[in-house]
């Protein structure tokens, strides 16, 4: 008997419908076709054990399982439940066969039939709705994630027998229809991080505020212990809430990577990713034989913090250049090409020299000038060009550390950031895909960032003296527009341009020389 059951395979950040054909006929032996990987092939052993554990029958005649379309590679263990239901239906151990075709069925089986969580349930549910399926049946721990999709029945199982009883129209208590409780966006504050704990460093906090208001990348350069990491980790506390659309995009990426917190349906906080400097280029931007998202995609709509930037391998840093511009990463392989989103804010931190004390007011640097320059050159000019704000961090004096009064809290800074973001939202509401000043292309830049004669002359002199590139020129205009938004100004004034120019520290000629 031939039965068709439907599942899904993850392809990039989306799902593809997979039809599982199960045919039981005369003969002997089991065979599985349709480009299954080893994890899919091994499913027959798990399925047989699960079926027999409940007194059901595993066919002893010829069993052929086809995963269509046959030219797309199927990976992982999520097809266990799909194949098991197909086998039971093909051997007439399930009566209501017609109802099976109305559902996407996915789940990993334990040897006793227990269902374990799988990856990518949100894109699977979105695809099921798109293909007009009535609902999906998934492990209970994933059900809340699938329930995010309106107009789709989502059932969560703890054991495969609950799905069997569902199609046999038998009463069972375990299978429950999941309902989305509602979207409640949150500010990242799991550890109570707040800018009120940062003593001094007012100029650095000002730069971080500008970065948050306009979505700009920033690099902090200063000696160890000056507060670079402390400030960077508090960035997300002054970023706006995730919108529902941003939350769904972020959740899709974390879901296909298997990084969703248990029993959590939606990522409601902006991601903060801080990979170690030993990371590989594939782990950072994504890839592999069957491409998976990397850290830049996991940081989508959030912050990517690279501490000790020169310690990263040169090849790792250079592969970020194109994604930083295009806000996505395209990964091509012989048989597939996928796009992963990479709309992140980069915060980088580095010491000014190998010993860390170059230009320190109190401690002497023992690094010779060529060594300092070699250290700085580990970060290429093209990468620095793509970073909007270069900020020098100086040590906090003892008197400031001893001062007991709290600094300005994150909530107050957030109010100013939200006001600036609101101005940008109104400005770009007719431009699809553009929400912040940092996302402006050249056409929008020259249309919106119009300078008066004095500002234009100041910028011209800065370009000539600092020998800035055309990309640095665009960055200065974008940052100055954000500074104007924070001050509530409709026009870019000279003072805004002047402040934006000072955030190009590493563009200064002979910066690393004594």
C-alpha cells in the first residue's frame, strides 16, 4: 500500500515541503531513497524500536521510503515521526488516512517513542500556512514556537502514540492545541546591565548613544581596564524594543540553529553575540557543506561584539566586509546558494598596542613604534572604513571611580535614542528596508544630508587633512545626521559635522606614532 505523508526541510532560513512516500509491498528488506543523510537513514532503527515498544507491527515485507523532491539533500532526525506515521498508515494501523495529508508532521523519536525537540519549527509552520495545510504536529517543546503563525492549527506531542491516536480519532490527553499568548517585547537586561554603573567616560557614552540612535558600527580603542567591554555590553540596554517582524526574523534564525530557549516561542530581546577571537571564518559568517547561519546572522537585529579585535585572524575579519555593507551574507555551494540576514551593529574593542599602554597618561609603553604600527595594521583599512565611529577610550581617574553618585541610567539615554529613531522612521517610511541613518544608500544620503556652506568647507578641509576615503565621507554624513536627530534639528549644522569628524580617530595620519 502506498501512503504519502508531508514534512519539511530547512533550506537557508526558509522551509521546503517534503513529501514522504511509503510503500509496503511483497518482498523483503527496507530501503530509503531521496538523498537522505546518515541521520535520516538511521531513523528506521529508532522507528522500529518505538513502534514495537507500543505493541504495533513493523512490516516484515518490502518497505520503500522516498523523500521527494529527490534532488534535495535531507538532513537531521526530524523526519522520524513523519516516516513512522507513514509506515503505520501503509500497514493499515491508522484508519483515518485521508486526514494525514492535511498536516505537516515532524519530530525526532526516542527508542520508546518519546518525541524530542527539533530545529526550525517556525519556518516549517510559515511554510505550512503558505501551502494551505490545516495544521502541523510537532514535539510539545516546539509547539509554542509554531503557534506564532496565525490561522494554523499547531499540536504538540510528547509521544508518537498521541499522533497515532489523533489520526485514529481516539481520545487522548497528551496532544494539545497550542495558542500564542501574545507578543511582549523586552529590553535586554538579564544581568541588570545599566549605564548608571559606568563612572566617567562621558565622551564614550555619548559615542555609544549616537551609535544606538543611528544603528552605526563603532570601535573602541584604549588600554586594558578602561571600560571598553563594560560599555559595549550595555549597548543593548539603550536599543529600541524589537518589533514583531524583527522578532520573527530573529526567531527563525535561532530556531534553525537549535538555539531557542526551552519552552520559549519567540526571541523578544535584541541578540548580543560575543564570539571568542579563536573563531573560524565559517563560524562567524556561516557556511559548511550544508550551509548554516554564523554569528553575524545570530546577531541579526542586535549587536555583534568583537573584543580584542586584532587577535582575530585576518581572514575572519575580512569576510565581514561585504556583509557589513549589504546586511546579508550569500553562501554558495556546488548544489545550492542561500542567503542569511546579517543586519547587525558591530562593536569592536582593541588595545592601542601589544602591551596595551600606548598613549596611557600614567603607564609607560615599551613597544617600539614599528611594533605598534604592525599591531594596528592587523585591522585593515577597508574594514575600518566600514566602521562609522572610532572612539579613543582613556582610563578613568581615581577621583571619578571614588565618586558615589550614579551616572545617567540607561532608561534616560533610551528616551533620547527612541526620539531620534522616531525621526528616522518618519523620514524613511517611504523607503522600504531603510529604518536608520546607517542604512542609507548613496542616493538617499545626498538627498537627505544637505550641508550649508560652512559645514561643507569644514568637511572638505577634514577630508584633505585626514586623507579620508569616499566611504569615510559617507560615514561622516550619516553620523552627523544622527547627531542632528539627537539634538532635534531638521538640518545638519556645523557643530554636528565637527562632532562627526572627531569620531574618525584611526583615519588620522601617523595616529600610532609617538
